[in-house]
């Protein structure tokens, strides 16, 4: 019994087309070179078009900056016109109306804002 093709003898139930596709796939697979970590790192260091994300120019944010209550720290929806303090609800507003001006200036100093009326 003579065998012309060794691959047919191993798997006589597989077609010749399938075997050809398998050989082509192996040829493509072997043409790719695996790199170890040292090669990858050195390749990245020599790349002249590196992107530095620390100095990337970014557009201005589209969302508005959140404001927080100066007294409670909750998200603020309101701002007192006379003192310039942000407040969250009517109870905090009532408290703001009772505190003295030097304390209001200290709250504004925490936000690094000059008090209204003083320059």
C-alpha cells in the first residue's frame, strides 16, 4: 500500500481544501513574531510619537461646576446675595442670616473669595 501524501494518511476523512487552508493559516501564524516584555518596552521608549497625557491640551469642560453649601457641604442650589455664601436649603439660609460678618468672611476665605463690597 503506497501513500502519496502523508497528511492524507493521517486524516483520510479531511478534504484537500481544508488541509490547504490549514497550511496557509500556519504560514500566517508563524510569520507573526512574539515579543517579550523587554522588547515591547524598548520599542515604546524609542517611539518618537509618544503621547504624554499629563500635558495633553483638552477642551474646556461642558458640564457646569458643582457648587456646595458653605455651611453643610451638601450640593448647593442657592446663593445668598448679601453675604455671597452658597446654601442648600431654607434652614441653612436662616442660619446664615444669624451669623456675624467676620464669620461670613471666614467662610468665604475658605473658598478663596473676597467678600462682596470689599476690594
